[in-house]
C-alpha cells in the first residue's frame, strides 16, 4: 500500500491499552501543539492499529509496547509493513533494553519511556515527522554497550562452520552462492542461515552483516581469500 499523504497538521493515531493515557496524551498534543499535530483516533487493541492508520491516513502512530495479546513490537511490524511511510513512536513503561531493540528492529522511528514528562513528546514527534530517529541518549548508550558485549562473545560461541557461513552471508552472497562453498543444497543453506540469524539475534541479513563488521569478521576473512 502507498504511504499516507503528508498533511499539515500531522495526523496522529494512538495505540495504547490504557484508554485514559491515550486520552490524556491526545489532549496534551492538542493543547500544546494543536497547530502541528491532530490526533485523529485511538485504539486499545494492536490488532486494530493497521486499520486505524489506514482509515485516518495517519502520518504518525504512537504505539505502547505493552499491548496484550498481540504485543507492541508485532503491532509496529504490521503497521510498517502496511504503511512504510507512517512514522512510529514506541512508548514503554519499562527500560527493557531487549524490548527497545526489538521495537527499533521492527521499524520504530523512536523509542521513549512513559516515565518521561509527556510535555517533552512534542519535540521528538517533530523529529520523527522529519524523518529523524529518536532515542534517549542514555538508552542509546546502553544499547550500544549491550551490542558491543554481544559482539565480543559471539565468535567464541560459534563453531567454525557457523563463522564460515556468517562470513559468506556478510559479503552479501545470495543463498545459492552460499550453498556451493558450504557443500550443501540451497534448501539446506536456507535452514542454516535461519539458524545462524537466530544464534546471532539478528532480524535479517543486513543486521548480521553489520554485526560481522563490529566483530571484525570481514577484516579477518577478506573477500577473495
């Protein structure tokens, strides 16, 4: 589906299982930045988020990550799949690094804790509307430290076969080109790649390649060796 047509003011929808919080947030945005943002609607169910965005042609969706039973991460993934042009700000009542990372991997354009002063939401929303990703500095630092720690121990936890596969994957080779040097069928190579991505905690090949660069894997195994 095509992305929503940009409008002024920016059309916002809120997906939060606490209706009172959504109402308060809507009132805040309208009172503080009514010329810039218009809250068009809200829902307490993640399953309804895609329809809500489409119905209002929303340019911004504010999504709470605690959305039973679907979950905020899956809600974000569905919204971005259906409307890639819609910007998503993820909100969470916890400082869970894994949850923050999962939200950003799912396509969130920003992540803020609900403990933040609601009045500071206007500036992040403006940044997100302009195409800039937003993440609080201390949380970004924590995510980078966690990523570095993960990278430091990965090579020790993987066998030679996994490292060989990871290197080929990081070079951007297609599955068929990976299968040949690994001496397996293309179907087996697909299963091996899926297993490797799970071991790496990577959502896709691009993340796996970026992690390989942080680990120095491509420096140790240059192309053409």
